């Protein structure tokens, strides 16, 4: 068994893709004080702000650097639905994005909560909503992916929610903290290895 070097200034992660081929059976909605709000054509700054609040601890950055026109084309597409989870004070603390652009298929493109809401049961409620909305059309397959940079319980959570893993891939990409996309102190659980030129 050999080790493969990761390019300097890059991160490597194992991506697991999961799918669900049958509509889940009806079940009671898990309790939560949150409510789900559909964002109709969200502004890019509003979308990116919530994306960063939820995803920065796991080094999500793709939507932060995507060209405005490319991002708008996705999240303003009538077959893509963006929802915010809102607390009693009206603060957005979670979101999910459902992509129905391919006939018969729904991708759970993004799913998450801000760190302070993790572990309080809101994830089960948010997933129940995601499955209800995702399977609400003529869908025969729903899929999602997670990676080893995500929360350590993410993969198990998706499996317990009814998804089955079917593919594993490797991904390498420039560390967004070194590139200045995210602050250096972001995601302290993932070591930041400075390039040799900065040592």
C-alpha cells in the first residue's frame, strides 16, 4: 500500500456518493422549532453569506468563487429549489438545495446547518423536509455526496436517512485558506500546511 503525495498548498479528500432508488415511506415529521422558507431567486450575496456560515467549517468554497453569472444560472433555474431553515428569531440557520434539472433525478446538492445548530435534532427535521420535497416530482432516484472534510457524522447520517453509498472518488483542490478565500483560522480541525515559500 503506497502513499500518494498531495500537491503543495492543496487538500485531498475522499468523496462518497450515495443514492436512494425508492421513495421513503411516510413517517411523522421530526420535531424542530425551525421553519423552512423557500428562497425564490435569492440574491447572490444573501445566498453566499448563508453558504459560508454553514460550509466554512468544512471548507466549502466553490459557490464563493463561482462567477456570478454561473451561480445565478444554477440557483435561479426554475428546476433548482433553495430553502432556508429559519429559527424563531427569523435568523437563517440552515439550508438545502434541491436540483431537479435532470428528468427523474433529484440531487440534494447542498444540505447543512450552522455549527451551533448541529447535534440538536434539527438535521433529522431538515432531512425529512429534503426527502419530502426532493421526491415531490416524478423522481425515481435521489442522490447526494459527502466527503471526509465534512462533519465526521455526515456519511453515517446520510446512510441512516436511507441513502446507499455506491461510489468513492478522490478529490484534490487548492486549500481555500491559502488562496485567501477563507480566513486562515477557518476549519482548525484540518491542518493548514503553508507552502514552503512561506515557512
